């Protein structure tokens, strides 16, 4: 009986923490997104842009912002194609079995 009351009291006490926890998680995700965006903007070489765009997309996915994540996945594909072109790699020749 005492154990049940104790667990009930803890549950009631912690139920007020849920909104604060959600707010903290949102702040953490926003910070992660802002850092990834800043890293992307400071990227130099085309390959850096490819990698940094992927990190931005992942940050948006972690924050459950699917529209932004999809947009950044598209940018990642563009940046990676530009990086491949800048390196002069023939992708069709590099793929075995094609």
C-alpha cells in the first residue's frame, strides 16, 4: 500500500515535467539545426557541402520536421552530384556490374 502511494506520488510529481521536457527537447533540436546550418554555410569544397547538407537533413529528421528534411535531402543530392562532378569521377564507370 505504501509502495503504491509512493509510486502514485512520484507519477503525479513527474507529470508536470513533461511540458518542460518537451520544451527542452525542442530547444536542443533547434540548436542542433542552427549549428548544422552554420556549418553548411561555412563549408568550402563541394564535398564539404555534400556532407554538411546531409548533417542538416539529419538534424531536421531528428527534430521530426519532415518537410525541411526532405528539402535538405534534395539539396544533399544536388551538392553530392556537384562534388562528384568537381572530382571528375565517372560514376557509371566506378559502379561494378553496370
